[in-house]
């Protein structure tokens, strides 16, 4: 079939919205009509050329929601008409990772996913007879996409696509990092670096978990009001702090953070996020994704004296199990999503959505098909 997609032909260049060819679903695959997709900073990271796994031409996008149009042979858990959220972290429920009870990082199809192809090693997308690559197994910047069955969460049908698409990455990543990865407890002091589409969801998660201080750190002063809207108790603009940021935050939190979260992808900030943690027990969670060749460093003494450095992907969530529950939280009013969706646009304006994010003017831009 033909479908419209925003294609990344080259790193650092705008996406091109064109008609592409899409083959039907093969064994274990599902054809999905995407109704809405968010634009996450990770899409910009890959488009910029900083992603070691970035390959072109590709159809980016990993924060979508839509409807099943067709299923391939062997698909048993989904049928035409089901509402779904594609999962860049699948959940096969049978690999060693899924059954370990220790991680959400299902590895069943990770190798081919990273190579931009379906599990059989081929792409369903093509342009003028030449294959185009899938991205993160989801490719939601297309009106139709093919996704493995194990990478789709079935969700309730009364939930609006333009809101719940954000659960496909930002909402789940932020809230999940607090609840699943850090396991923040009532009374904990939390510091969040970077108050964008992810960091604000960390703040929202910290409030849900009953955190005491929720300190937000951002160089964009406009993010103070945003943080306060979702539960932030203190705001720090590093540009306005005289002297080092780390002792300032340690003082503010009376000894350091119980948990800190880096939601930027800046390796220097990752170090600050670790070092502002409480001696003896503070844990810093890396969420931000850093470019090829970048490395983190600190004095080992920081770890010797009890600080912990961890990371999280998709907020530690097991998508097929947890995503439908997060959709329920939204529908029951337990979590907020809509205020963070600051801009919506048609697919032909997707590059404007990227520009708004780069300029710090949007929290989440959502493309509606
Ligand atoms: P965003 O652009 O919406 O937000 C980034 C925020 O960081 C902005 O508010 C910006 O002002 C702030 N910032 C930039 N430099 C700063 C600095 N030096 N000090 C303080 N604040 C600074 O991005 P996003 O969509 O929220 O994504 C954030 C990061 O999380 C990205 O690296 C993205 O790739 C990553 N991410 C990771 C996962 C995961 O599963 N681990 C999931 C989603 C996104
Ligand atoms: N491809 C990059 C890493 C990118 C990355 O870390 N992605 C996160 C999700 S970001 C969503 O916005 C992730 O899920 N990582 C685990 C995984 O298996 O990819 C690189 O550095 O190679
Ligand atoms: Zn994302
Ligand atoms: Zn698995």
C-alpha cells in the first residue's frame, strides 16, 4: 500500500513528507494506522546524527497511538480495530530478560530493531523501490506502519489518540523512572535536571510518590512555572547560581538528594546529578541519551561513599502490561497529560514541531493524522 510519511533522508536535514510504499504485515507482525504521534527529543537526537545507531533514510517516531488495520500470520493477541500504542521496548514475555523479573529490556528483537529492520531482517518501507529503515521498531512518523505483535500494547478504545500517544514514551519514561526504577518513597527529596517533556513527568511521578522536596533544575527560566504546575517545590536556574551548582543543591536539600534524575542527555550535568546525591545512599538515575563518543565521569570516591549511578529505559516499564494501566490512570484523572501537549500539527508541519522543541518553546508537540 501507499502511505504518507515524514522521511529522514540525511542527518541534520529537515524531514521530507512524501508518499512511501509499505508492505503488509508478515509472520508475527501487525499493520497499524497511526492516528497521533508525539515528537520526543530522542527523535531529534537521531535526526541530528548523534545516535550511533542512526541510519538513513529512515522513518523516525516512537511515541504513537493508532488502530490495528491488519494482522500477519500467527498473530493471536490483536485483531483489526484494536487500539494500540507501539512499544520501542517490546515485551515478549518469554526471553531471559522478560522472565528474569529484573528488567523491562526485552531482547527478543533488539538486534534487528537497532538495524532498522523487522525481525526477519527486512524492511516493510520502501521509496521508489529502495528500502527505507524502520526506527526503534515503531516508525510512528508515518500514517501507517508495521510493528511486531510483541511491540504493541492494546489499550482501551475511549482514550483519545492525541493524548495517549505521549504514553508511548515521555509519560511512561518520566513517571516510570520514579516509580519502577528509583522506587521513590514518601518523604524523599528529589532533584530533576531538565524540565522538558520527560522531566515534567518525573516531577509528576515524584508528586504521585509523595516526595518531600521536588527540586527542578533548568537553564530555561520559563520552565519554573511549568515545573510548579506539576508539583515542583523549588526551582534552580544554574545560570543564576553563584559558584558551584552541586554544593548549592546539597545545601538546599540539607545533605543531598535521595534521588536525582538527569533528563537532558548532557554528560556534564549527569556528573552534577550524581554528585548532588546524598552521601551514603543517594541514587542518580540517567534518563537523558548522550551522543556517540560521549562518556560520563566522576571520582570513584563518589561511589565509594555511597552514591549510586543508575539508568532507565522507558521508565523500567513492561509495555504490554504497564501501558494499558497508565492509560487508565490518565482516563481516571490520576495523571495529567494534556497540559504538556503545547502544540499539535498536521504531518506536513512536523519540522515546525522539531523547531519548537529545539528552541525550548514546546513541551510536547503532537502530530495528528
Ligand atoms: P526536551 O528538549 O523536551 O527537554 C530538555 C530540557 O533540558 C529543556 O527544558 C532544556 O531547557 C533543559 N536543559 C538543556 N540543557 C540544560 C542544562 N545544561 N542544564 C539544565 N537544563 C538543561 O527533551 P525531552 O524530550 O524531555 O528528553 C530529555 C532527554 O531524555 C533526551 O536526552 C532524550 O533523548 C531522553 N529520553 C530518554 C528516554 C529513556 O528511556 N531513557 C526516554 C525519552 C527521552
Ligand atoms: N541508540 C542510542 C541509544 C538511544 C537510547 O538509549 N534509547 C532509549 C530510549 S530513548 C526514548 O526516547 C532506550 O530504550 N535504550 C535502550 C535500548 O535498548 O535502546 C545509542 O546510544 O546507541
Ligand atoms: Zn522518546
Ligand atoms: Zn522478552
